[in-house]
């Protein structure tokens, strides 16, 4: 066979394609591994953040319960004032939307 025959070119082309295909497979595998690492680290970060928020919420709830037990009248008056403020805001917003 001659070096420039069509079969020789095809074989060389197949070898080049095989090397390129292997390189592409390695690149895809590396990308998958990177994506898996990012997913795992993101999941860990979310889990840690959730635990911190839950702990802060529980701490705030405990502090609020202690305050209400220590100052029941003051707590009741603050709740009434907050409720009145919300009612006034809701009424003002309702009038603005209905009486445009």
C-alpha cells in the first residue's frame, strides 16, 4: 500500500478522531466531577445556613417567651399597639385602592 492511499488517510483520521474523542470524554468526566463537587458544597452550605437560621429562630422565640413571662402587661400593650398600627395601615391602603 502507498503512504498516500485512501486507507492510510482513513486510519490516520480514525486515530486523530479517537484521540479527540478520548480528550472530549476526559473533559466531560472532569466537568461532571466539578459539577458534583459544586453540588455537594452547595448542599452543605445550604444545610449549615438552615441550621443557623433554625438556631437563631429558636433563640429568638425563647427570648420572646421569657420576656412575655417577665412582662405580661407590657407585652400585651405592645401587641395591641402593633395590631392597631397594622389595622390603620390596612385601612389606609384599602381606602387608597378603592377610592382612587
